[in-house]
C-alpha cells in the first residue's frame, strides 16, 4: 500500500487532506441530521442506479408498445423499404414539438420514436440529478462539472438540425 | 422480407449483441452497425443512429448494475464526460458531411484497431505507486471499491487527468461519427494514462458511454437518422441482452469469447474496408 493510500484511510481525522464533501458527511453523521440523511439516501448511488434501470425499462416499453401497435394497425404485410421511407420522410416528426403531435394522434412509429427520445432524455436527467447530488454534499466543483455536461447535452438537442 | 421478419431478425441479432456487449464491456455498436449496413443493406446513417440508441440502452442497463455496486467512479465519469460529449457532437456533425465511403473506411480502421486492442493481453493486476496529479487531487478523484474476486477493498489514486480529458474528446468524436460506444478507446485511456484499476476503467467507461451517446443521438434524431422501425427492435433487443449479460460478468473469464470476437472483428473490419473502397461480395 502506498503512503498516499495510508493517509487517505485516515481521512476523517485529517480534514486538511480531505475535502468539504467528506467533512460534511462526517458532520451529518455526527449530528444525525435526519433531513440530510434523507437527502443522501434519495440522491445516493442506489437511487441513481434504480432511476436508470426502471427509466430504461419504461422507455423501451413505450418503444415496444409502438411496435406492437404498428403491426396491429398495418397488419403483417407491406414493404420494409416503404415503412423506413415513411419515417424518414421530413413530414414524420423529427422535432420534439412535431413528436408531441404524432404521439397525440397515436401514430405507432411516432410512439416508438418518443420511447427512443425518452431513453436519451433519461441520460440528460441523470446528469442534472448528479448536479443536485453534489450540491447537497457541498461539492461545488462537481456541481459545475455536472452542469457543464448538462448544458452540452441540452444544446445538442437544439443544434442538431444544422448538421443535416 | 416482410416487415415482421425484418423486425424479428433485427431484434434477435440485437439480443445477441447486447449479451456480447455486456460480457466484453462494449456497447455492441461495433457489430450492430456492420450488421445493419452490410447484412440488412440499410443506409449507414440509419445503422449508426440505431446503434447509438443501442449504446444508450446497453450502457443504462450495465450502468445501473455498476453504479449500485460502486465499482464505477462517478466523479471520474462526469469529469471525463465534459470532453466526450463535446467530442460526440463534433463527430455527429462530421458524419453528416463526409461521404459514406469514407465512413465505411474509418469504421473499418477503428474495428481493426479494436481487434488489435482486444487481442493484446489486457493487464489485470492492480496499478501500484500511483500518486494523484494536481487536478485529480483538487477534484478528489481517488476512491475505493470492493473487489469480490480479491475478497477485499481496493483503494486507488488517479493521475493524468488532463491528458485523459484530451483522449476522451477523441473517443467522443469516434462515438458520434460511427455510432459506437467507443469503450474500446475509453478503457485504455483510463487504464494506461489515468492508471485506474481495470475493473474501475471498464465500469466507468460503461457509465460514460450512455452520456456520450446521448449527445450524438440528439443530433441524429433531429436529422431523421434514428429511424423508429429500425431503432425500436434494436433498443428492445439490446436492453434484454445486456441485462442478461451483465449478470455473467463479475467472476467470469471471457478469454474464449474474446478470441472468437477478435476473429469476427477482423472479418467485419475487412468487409467494411472493402465496401469503402467499392468492392462488394454480394
């Protein structure tokens, strides 16, 4: 074990070496702050893990419902190329606003597309949530880092069209 | 091929890709794009768009497990995501401009590199004597995880934070350009440059892959290149496969599968290169 690792294991006793995050955690434990504990639990790794897991299931379920509806509505016949053409047509919802309409009229493929977009949105939410997590823990450097990543992700949703 | 047969074929192949991806720590994109573009004969931009979705689904499935087991280092992941997301958007834009043939050739080259990287024996022993660099110290990137194979907690330090950030921009650009998770580029960067333990590199890479892919997926979506009839079966299949595959991972020696996969990668790489220079077998 390196000397550095040794000093790290004494983290709580040596606030000089440790950052705000661990100090606050230790303080919260010492004071038994219920609200803080609740916050920690809500924003813990387990919660983020669950959000990812169930959120992904939900969005893929929306995708699957759209696919099933498609086969129910249009039968098993038809031509693969023309189906692909249909959703590649500029008239098919390719913006968030147009997608809302497609989902409202229950266009099966628009519903699938919404499920796919939900999958993307989930990862954006995950990053925003981590900003909150770090904020609760008093780690403002990582609040900044998380918000930077969040801003990049959000801007990609608006920049998209220019690449076409 | 009727629409239903098309749907089922894509779905089944995606299940297989999801299982392989989770076992080998890849997003599965390296085999999905060639499958959709070469075997199913789809436009390569649709193949890339569908693959990006699969990458997000795989990464979310795997990340959920890794985040809970605390092997992945969330701070390192978020820090490096600053570079991968910006890189991903650059790559996604580039894919809209450059000719298809060039895309096939770049893909072939990256596949060949991936095969080489997998072929070389990956070192599994833990890094020793690593001292945190200035940035890693300021951001407190050092952490520990419980290694069930060793039966103890492993503490580790992080170094080379800024060079790592630079390499992640390149990995992100490859992801946006080719629709792959580019874990094959991320893991060596964390492993060799930032000196993270192998398991931490793989798990953190899986955590980041989805965030990287989300940045480029938005660009593809707004361009109409994420076609729901192709991407839906891919997403459903890959998620199912990945959830199954992740459970095999922890104490699993994958050398046999790895060798098999290297052979596949070499063959697919050749096919993509030939397609790029205009030779087709069928």
